[in-house]
């Protein structure tokens, strides 16, 4: 069993990006600029945004953080998006999800200029990704594909099962794994209504768990020698930790790991790669590709 170290891989990629940025600036080019919009004080979102700002520093990017209280109106947030769309200094920006209940998330996503949509959530980017055209690919699926490539894990012709059908991970992941230039695999998508779920998972050469239920994937769902990618990050109360919680994946790691050829840990697997992919997308936006 080999551990897929997302943390080390992300560190290496950020160093490569920093070198690239040095060259761009030395040649008289513009330093890439990522802006993040944070609404309210959700603990998870605060952590993510803090890590994104930190990653910008490591990559040599300029970064801006725009904060609003949770009672901001939808109109005010749309006005902020319009300002960022029209700001030539900002190459890419994200509006951190989830948003407060009174704001229509989809309306906000669709208001973002697709050329600055480094999260890859705009329908235009999603549609282009689905038919294999150049676009910004959603950060978590891009991070997973990057890990598979960096570890030279064979995906072509393999049976891949994606557990979960969210717009952010499950659906784009299945699309990428299916496409010739990315995964070139045979893909099955399973979800909460799937029948024979255990049997489906047991057939997978590559199992990608993105169902959002801690410890859902157990040893009897994984075949010997499978590659297991755990996307889950659920905060579980833990009195022994200073933070009062620990991060738990969708896979029962200790039970599943001995059966795998490769497996990602939680934390330190897919998470760091998500932020790293956002940096890759920002570099791409800065280059106006």
C-alpha cells in the first residue's frame, strides 16, 4: 500500500508556480492576482480562505480578501461580483461557498465572468469541460486528476467508480475520468439511491469517495489492489484536539488501507491539492489562456 501524499505534491507544484511567476515578472509581465470574497463567519470557510491567501503568498501571487457580514443583500453581493469582473488588475476570483440561505448561490456563480471563474463553477466552464474544450476545471477534480498523473497511476481503460453526484466534485470528476485526454476510464457514478452499491464499489480499480458521510466506505466495499481517493472532509467533534474537532474522510482508513495499492489520507490528501489547483487556474487566468 502506498500513501498518496497530497501535501508534498501540492508543495512541489506551488514551488513550480512560484518559479513561473518569477519568470513572468522578470520579463516585465504582471503578477497574477487572485481575489476571494468571504460572506459571514463560517468556520470551514474561514480556514479555506486563510489557506488560499497563504498559498497565494507561496506562489508569488497578489491576493485580496473582501469580507462581508452574513446579512449582506444579494444585490450588494452581485454588485461586488460586477466590480471584480470589471477590475483589470484582478485575474481571477472566487466567492467562497456556502453562502447564507437568503442568497441564491447559482445566481452569484452565473454572474462571475467565466474568464475569471478560477473555481470552475460557471455553467460555461462546466459545459466546456464536459466536451473537452479549454476551460477552468473545478479545483477538487483537477487536484485528483493531477495526483493520479503525478503518481503515474494508470487510468486508461480502468473501471472507475465515483461515489457522489455533487456539481462541485462528483459530476465533474466522472466527466474528467471518462474523457480521453484525462482519465480515459470506464466510469460508474453511484449515489444515495444506487442499488447494489457495495457490489458496484467492489468492481472499481479506482474508487473516488465524495459522498460526504464519514467512514462510509468500509473494507468489504473495496477490492484487493484498488486505488482509493477520499474526498470527504467532515468535522467530527473530538475533545482531545485543541480545535475541538478532527477531520474525517468518507473512507474508514485503517480498515480499507491494507487492501489498497494507493490511498489518500484525510487530512493531507485531496485537500491541499484543491487549493493547489486553484493556484494553477489563477496562473492560467493571469496568462489569459
